[in-house]
């Protein structure tokens, strides 16, 4: 099939297949899936500028499908999602500025880049340790007929490191906000903005939605139950990726026809991913999430060794 | 829970078959009709193209979600 806007011939079945896989990942983990869709588009000859913009456009459609499904399942905290948009947009701009600075001082990318890789690998290792420990504690508690330890205040999730989020909830920095859907009675607005800002910086610096860092931050730092973190992140992605779609389309980087075809596969994948979350407990979703920060680290290493992109 | 999962999986398999037929029709009807117009917008009216692109992808998101939800409901009702 010929796509006149970007001037490439691509098999629509291939696009739908890629969309489907990324859709399942997005619906289940609450991530955009650019780390997979980007290289998959580039592989079939889509120019790099169109890869970035088109991927963002398809993420909007896919996230709408998955977020609507998660809303039905009660997994979206609208208040949290809207606040996160503010931090994310600020972070994306800061990340993009960081890239510009790095272009001027070429050595700095070898300082920041490896630091990102270390952070992402550390997140993966930490999540492995935490999810295994939580599952073991749960099993022991169930065997002894006791309440599992580290129960989330909302009672919908468990974590062996719930004390981290409890410490963040105690931060005394007004203004405060309550998140009843996430089961959090009081939290500093600045904590939410900081977490979304960090995700935005990674997104602006590495491209894509950077869900591989935002999701762990939501769960471990803010103490959002895993299912609600997935749904809320998807809601937030609709707005931030929508913003990215318009800005990239203005620069001529979006082939909307490719995005629409990809999305037909992604729509069904996102439904499957979102529905599957019902069958898995929070620690198991977190355990399945572990490879994603490692993929983020691999992208960073690739960018470091292959030099700046076009 | 395992029973629920297999029931859901079977419903989804039927849904995918019906969905594939709908999507094929969609390709021929919508994309071929819109292709030329979108290309013209992309080349001549970039601002309008940006907003149309966002509206199209968001609209398709809502539409496909409604279709898949309706299909699932229809399949479930059919089984009951």
C-alpha cells in the first residue's frame, strides 16, 4: 500500500501487526510502546522524522481505546492524570532543551547517557526484587491465614516497599491534594508534579512516552495501585501525545494514514491488554513490566554508540 | 477465574474475525477516499492538517472502541 504523505510503500498487514503488539503492551502496562513501534516503522523505510510524529499520532488513538476500557474497569484517577499532564509537558520541554545543550557540548552525552542507563537497569533490578519479595510475603501470609503485609492504603494492591510511598505522602509541602480513587487521603501536589516532570524529561530526551520510568515512579514513589497507575498513565498519554501529534504535524512529521492503519491493529490489541489486567494482581503486572526499562536502557546505549539521529 | 479467562478468550477470537472483516471494508472505503484530500492538506494547509490528523485519530479511537465493545456485547448476548 502506498502512503503518499511520507512517500513509502508499506504492507498494511505489517502495520496492523505492529500496532496490535504495541496495543497489547500499551493496554496492559500503560506505556506508549515507542521503543518497539519506532524501530519497526524505521525498518520498513519510513523516514525517521515521520517515525517519531506518526508513532505519537497512533499512540493517541491506541491510548483512547485502552483508557476507555480502563475507565470501565475503574482504573483511571482523572484528578491525578490531569495534574500529571502539567508536569509531563514541562518535563518534555526540559528534556528537549537538554538535548539542545548536549548538541553544543558533545562530551556531556557520555555523562548523562550512561547515568540514564544505570538508572533504568537499577529500576529493573529493583522491580524484580520488589515483586518477588511481595509475592513471597503474600504467599506466606496467605498460608498463615493473615492479612498480607505492605497493603496499599486503598486496599487494592500490595507492595513490600510501601514505606517509600508512605514517606512521600508525609512530605510537608503545600498545596496538598486527596486522591480518593487511588486511595490516597493526602499528598503534596509537588510530589505528583515532580514524578511527572521526571517522566517528561526522559520522554523529551529519549523520545516516546517514557512509560518505562513513569509507571515505576507512580507505583513506588506516589503509591498508586498498579491497575490505577496503568489506566491513569494511559489517560495522561492521550493528552501529552495529542500535544506532540499537533506540534509534529505542524512540522510535517506525521503521516496520519500510516497512523490510522496501525491503529486498527492497536485498537484490538489495546482492548486485549486492558482486559488482561483483570486477570493479574499488581505484583504480577509489575513483574511482567521488568523488561521494559531494560529496553529503554538498550535504546539509550544504541543512541550513544550510533551518534545523534537526523 | 480460569473459566472466565477461557470464555473471554473465545469471545475475543470471534470478535477478531468479525473485526478483521470490518477493517478490510474500512481500508477500501475510508482510506482510499481520504488519502488524496489528506495529502493536499499536508502539502498546502499544514495547520488544518495538524488538527484534522488529531481529530481523525481520536475519532477512530472512539469509533473502534465502540465497535469492539458492541461486538463483545453482541457475542456475549448471542452465547447467553
